[in-house]
């Protein structure tokens, strides 16, 4: 009777750490994926590493490693992304990321890592002799729920990313039935502040274009739809100062910008197109249409947060019931700093 009571007590007191830890780590995977989908890659990487430190089952671990590798890539940490994908290849050599979830740049990086990673066939190990019975383990301390930790991490990573830089632009303005064509070099600045998917950006240019002075300013509210697609809307105001007076063009823009890596994650190319929702000119008063686009590249230094950009911009505006047309071409070099 005494032996039965002792055996029952040992069964009740024996801990089940793996199941509890698996549930605890698994609870962190869902918020991590949500953070990744919200483009908060810093938060996603933190939560995924916390989850991977626990006892996940193989399928959950494969999923977590895939998202972690993608998050590290978008954080411009390709070395870390390659290391994560290497762990994934060793764990699941035949696994392939879902192309409906991950863009081609992620799947190509994974395929490249898999092609360079040699996975040795597992060898059967000789079972060691059975060890002597261990004493009854102590009763484990209660496992802390991951909900509080996750909430704390979310609060830590809910921050604003700020970026700013100086601009040098070569501007060429060509007018039909309006001001004479002019060109010159102007200086300016650009700045932006981003919180998760929303970003507010501004730019300002000022300088002399031969017979007229240029002052240009723009404000844009942007929505980051995916890591490679951003939508934006806002006004652009361009003012020409001349001895005879000032001429002002106001355009309301609605557009989209797409971005893709060229070499790794540090050199990226982008293309932007916008359509004017409205155009107004003060001299002579009138309204019309406008459209434009931009193509360029951005390079992040290895010692981030410094970055450089080269862009070519062109826009065309037409005044209704008039022969007035304005085409502005701009080649811009920007040097900036980004602070998370």
C-alpha cells in the first residue's frame, strides 16, 4: 500500500515542462507574425527569437524560423537572415517557403542558402546503458504567462522612426505659353516620421533658376501596404518668384511607390507614380491636371543609420482652357540619417 501511495505521489509531482513551454512559446508566435504583417520587423524579430528559445514542435519552429529570416532581411541584416535560413535548412531540408506569403526576394535568398548548405544524413547513435534511477525532481515553479512579456515588448517597440536629410537638386523647368524655360541648382531638405504602417513626410527646396527663383514644398501622408509597396497622398506647392510677381502651382497628389532590392538589402531601387487630383494656378487663375513619376536608388551604409539616395523626377501640368503647360525635371542627390 505504501509503495502505491509513493508512486502516485511521484506521478502527481512530476513536471511536464515541455508541454507548458511549448504552449508558452507558441503563444508568442502569433503576435510575432502579426508584428511582421504590420511591418514592425524589430518587434517581430524580438518575439520570434523569444519563441524559438522555447520548446516548439518542428512545424511551429519551421514557421518561426521562416518569418525570422524574412524579418532580419527587411531589417537590412542579411548575415543574420542567412544564418537563420541555414538553421531552417538543417531542420527541414525539403521545406520551401510559401510563395503566396513571402515575396520572391525572400524565397530566392532561402533557395540560395539551401543550395550552399550541406545537410548530413542523420546517423543512428548507440543507445547508452540505462542510468541509475534519479531522485524525484522538485516541484517546478509556476510558468510565467507570456502575455505580460509580449505586452511589455509591444510597448517597447511602439516607437516612431525618424529620418531626415539634405538635398541637392538640378532642376530644369520648361513652360509652353508661359514663363521662359529655366534651370539651375537648388538646395533643400527632406524629413519623415513613421509609426508602424503610417508615415508623414515633407520636403522643401529653394534656389535660383536663372530668371526666376524657385520655392517648392510638399507634404505627404503615406501608408505602407507591404514591405515593397507604399501609397501616398498630399499637396505639392511650387512657387516662382520674379520681378513682375509670383506664380504659384498647387497640385494634389495621389500615388504609389514600389521598392525592390538590387544588391542585398542595402542597395534598393524604387519607382513612384502619381496622379494629380487637382491643379490650381494663380496667374492667370485656372485649374487643370497634373501627373508625374520618380525613379531612383537608395544605399544604406554598413554603419547604419546613414543613407544616400539618387533620384530622377519628372512631372507635367496642364491648365484647362489654355495652352499653358509646365514640365519640370529634377535630378536629386540626398544624404540622410535614420533614427529608430
